[in-house]
C-alpha cells in the first residue's frame, strides 16, 4: 500500500487546507495511506493528522520573524521531530504546500529532503518560495526575485519584520535549499503562477499546472436557502454583492469595497464574509460584515444568495471564491491582475481594471441588468468542466504514480 504525506500550515481549514483534505481523501479512495502534517489551524479530518510543533513554538518562530526576518528558520525541534515521523511512516510521495506560517524550519526540512530518494511534489499557492521575503510582488512591480532579492520594499508586509532586512540572505538560502532537491516537481495552481515559477531559480524543476478544484456536490445552487439568508441579513430584495476571504487586507481590495459602497445605488448591498470583529466595527452602514466561517454549507448559502461575487484582489495565485461562486451559479467580477482573469469567460462575469471603481460599478450594473439567470447555467457548467475537484484529484494521482514509477526505474 503506497503512502502519501502532505505538509501544509493548515489542515482542512482555509483554501489550501481544504485542498490538502481533498487530495488526501482521494488518495485514501485509491487505496493509499494518507497522512497530513500541519502547523497551525485544523478542522476534523479523515486523514492521519500530524501536528508540527505547538503554540509556543509558533510564538517563538513569530518572534524570530518579527525581529530578525528569519521566517522559515524557527521551529527547529518541531521539524526534527517531523523528520523522525517521516522516517517511520516511509512515504512514497511527500507533497508540500504552504511552508510559511511560523511552523516549520525549511533549512532542516530541505536538508533532509535533498538526502532522500523520495519524490517531492510542491504545490505553489503563492510566491514566498522564490523571494527573500514576500508572498506576492506584482502590486509594486518588483522583479528583484528574478536575480536576487535585497533591500525588500515589503519588509513590513507578511511575514512582517520590524527591524532586520534579511531578504538577500533569505533569497540565497532558499535558492540553495530548494534547488538541492533533485526529485522535485513544482505544481502551480494557475498558468500565471507557473510562468512566474519558470522564471525563478526553480527553473530547472519539473513543472506542472493543476488548477484548484471545488466540491461541486457541496457548492451547488441551493434555492431553498435564499429567502432564509436574505431574511437573516435583513436585505429583502436588494441586489447582494458578495466578497469572501480567509483574511482581509489591502491585497484583497479592502479599500475598494469601501469606495464601491459609496457610489452604489440603494438597491444594492455589499456583504463581506471572513472579517474580524475589529473590521466589522470599521464598516460603513452600506456593508454587512460577517465573521469567518468554516462551514461549507454556510458558504454555499452565501454564494447561492448573492447576485454577484466580487473578487477585488490585486494579487491572486488562483481565486477559489470566484470558482466556488460559479459552482453555485453566481457570476463574478474580478480584477485584470495576476491569475484572476484565467478563471473567467464572457459567460461567467466581467473583468475590470484594478482599482477602477467607476468601471467596477458599471460592471455591477451590467450584470444586474442582464440578471443572474443569464449567467447561471454557464457558471455552473464552467465549474463542472474546468474546476471539478474529482478531476484535480485524479491529476494528482496520475502524477504520484508517474513519480513512483520513475523512481523505481532509475
């Protein structure tokens, strides 16, 4: 029986964490043993879960990041213990996901991976692996990562460093470590991200593109929930514009939702899901704020009830909320930036220029005038044919089998 081990900051929580669960359950269904090692948040899982470190090790790692800009260089003991666990379960494939998040030491981990013959798959959900500090750089048109990072202009951005700028040394370390694994396959979740990775120091790796998948059985049009949710929110027959994020900030277009709310007619209301209590208190009266939910059924109800999904993110490696909305029959408006336009076609919504609030408001009006029903069938069809999680699981299974067979016949 082959064995899969996945490593990510979260397990069955958030976008990447849910994808880990999907892939792991797919492996179980194919007769594999399926482990998932995680460092931060988790929800109940069908996989064999391995906790990396604890709350104290996360805090210490966070301190090293905040003061010394040594993100990915804490959690030494936790990582050594993980390696002992890897040796005991003897996985046939190690599948990495998000390695930032104050929970794992990449120096220790990759020094071990470079010494093994185990095939390593690394799904990139952002750009942290190829920079000296940041997770995204397109917002400031920074190209230092193509040669060598230094004097990082995003030092204060996540993973924030208040004092030291270690971006040059971090870049050199990552280049040495991440290029040392000879049996490495880099998977990108969008064509945009794949092009970025191929221009980075990982250019000699084996590259694949496997789009993120959604559970089209869970995320589906659910008309029975619409009146209940509208009554609960107190929005009546107003046109509901929905934004969903795991965490909200400037990258997700926070300010643009505020600006849009100022010029929308009274017949429209914006609902934002995933906010903190502090953020909810900051909202203007035209916006309804909802705290983060881990309930997929609750998210489905919001997607189904909405007339339009707004994804005003300036930097997206994929854009899962847009696709989950499609599965529920709801069109989207996205910014013409990074990976977001890849998700769209003329029958599923509109693309507008980043930060152009006037154009954004016009796009909202266009979709409302045509009506959600105009888009509904095509949105659902796009989710079924292009983003079905079952298809993506099979793609990963084929990749695992290919790597194992290649390893055997070396």
